[in-house]
C-alpha cells in the first residue's frame, strides 16, 4: 500500500528540497573541528553511574588524539558530574585531561576555573578566566570570567533619556537578546573610528514574534506532500494509512504529528535507508534557527524612537536574532537610507558558522557592519572599494576579506556629513 501511495517518493522529495535549502541558504563553514558524538553522551549522561562514566572516559583518554577529540565529551560529562557531586579533585583531573584534547571548550575552561577557585588555587583559576575573557563571544561566559578576575561587571543598559546638543550622535538600541559586553566593545571601536558620540541606550519596545521557523516550514512541506498523496488514493486507502501509523487526521495540524506519521510509515515499510534519511532530515530541521523579519523589527524600532527623533541623531537596532527580508535569508542588516537601520550579528558568531570561537574576529565583523550601517543612516552611498568596511559583502568570507579601516572616500563622506573639514 505504501508504494501505491507514493509515500517514498513524497518523502524523498521533501528531503531533497530541504537539503538543497540548507546548502543554498546557510553556506556555513565546514572546516572547523567537529564535536561528533556530543549528543550521544548528553542523552545518557544523567542516567549513567559515575563508575560507568569513568570507564568510558578512561577509554577515550587512551585513544589517539584524533579519536579522543571526537569522543572527548564523555570526559567532560564525567568532570561535570564529579563537580556536581562535590568530588573536586577528581573533577579537576578530568577537566584538565579533557581540555588537553579540546582546549577550545570555553564552558569547561570556566568550570575548571570555578573548581580551582573553590580549592583555593586562585592564580591557576584566574589563568582559566583570562582565557575565557579573551576568547569567548557570549556574555554568559565572559561575565562570570571577568567576575572571577575581580572586575566589576555591569550589563545594565541606560534608558535613552533626553538628548542635548546638535553634534551628530549614533545610538545603538539593543533589540531582543544581545550580548551587552560585546556591543559595548563595538561602541568603543565605532566611536574611535567615526570621531563622534556613539551611545547604547534602551527604549521601550516589544520584540515581534519570529517570522520563520525552518522546522515548521519542513512540516508544511510534508503536509503538502500528504495532500498530494490523498488526492491519488481512495478515502478507504487514506484512512488505512493513518490507521497504520496510529495518527488521527485532526492531529496532523501539529508539527510533531505530521512528522510522526511519515516516520512511522517509513519505519513500518522495512526500508531502513530511507527511514534513517528521513529521521536525519527531521533532526537537521530541528536544529535550524528561527528568523525574525527585519521589516517588522524596523517598524518596532521606528515607533519606539519616534519621540526621540532629531536631525543630528540616528538609531541602529542591534540584535542577536537572525534576520531576513522577503526572499533573502542571508541578511546582516536592513533599513532606510538616511533614517534607521537594524543589524544582526548572529551570522557572524562561531556558534552559527561552526568556526573556531574568536572574540576579536567577531568584533571586527560587527564593527565593519556597524560602519556600513552608520553610513546608510546618514545617507552616504555604498562604497565600491572592496577593502572598505562599507563595501557590500555577499558572504561572511567577503566580509572578513575587508579592512577594518574606512577608505579615503568614505572617510571624507563622513567628515562632510559630520561638518568636519
């Protein structure tokens, strides 16, 4: 019956379409070191006994460097478990052993620092904190690392308040989730480059809901294929298919149920290759991030800043949310020339590109994009010098190829807009 209903063909069509979509839209880096097998260990880490976890961790540590790196999460999970159980010395032992194979695991570098600090080994703990502070891209790692170093950390953002004076001002407005310390570093570099006041201020705004959900889109494609299948068979055949999968038609409005239908039919078919391929495609769809409509964000930002609009002030919304516009999924910024912009740094982050974590690289990318956005909010035309930060990049690779200094033409254009000779 499954063959007659063309279930295999329908599912393969969906798998093919979605796979092409991933390659065409993401174009993510594949050269970074992978962490294969992490999910396997995480699934059962809570259930396993410390004894069995030690046995597996010790097996991993006896492997060659390449194999040990692939399976090192087993060692890290054991260290986490030991730390949780209060076995500090053993936890430190396995954290250090694991970090020899995966020193870029900054989460575990920080965890090791915390354990060392509790044990009174302050100097060694601070060395770990310095590593995290220097390399980490996200505040959830940088903030505790800086505190470990004895530094005061304030992630609060000042409200906009009254804006005085007539000198040019750029205001960076956090929208949704942002890494405040990161944005502050961008502000400093931006202000130094442009030679004008750059502020970070909050304004009352409500983030719109996401506009795209890859997993839901995938499920919609399944529904379309199911509709085609329904048109090719009799009502009795269709009902028999649902019964075979133990799914009611009324439940198929739920994404999980439509996936369940196709997966069960494939599992029952006996074709393990297609069944595994479908399961892998579903798993990939679940990992794809939701996106926010940049035009919706601009609308919110424009409304929120309307009361503070002045001839000398320009607003740039900054968000960690991935953004899109119409048919463009790869989008770094969007806005209205001479008015406002919204920029996203999500696609610059190593957690998105799967590159090695690098805070300085992320900062350069963000500052260059901010310089481009600053030019647009002040009405400056795009640049044709490929080395200039304001030149249009078609990819992150092209973004990285640019200099971090404005070209002479753009520098003069900013000077003119800012009233400088």
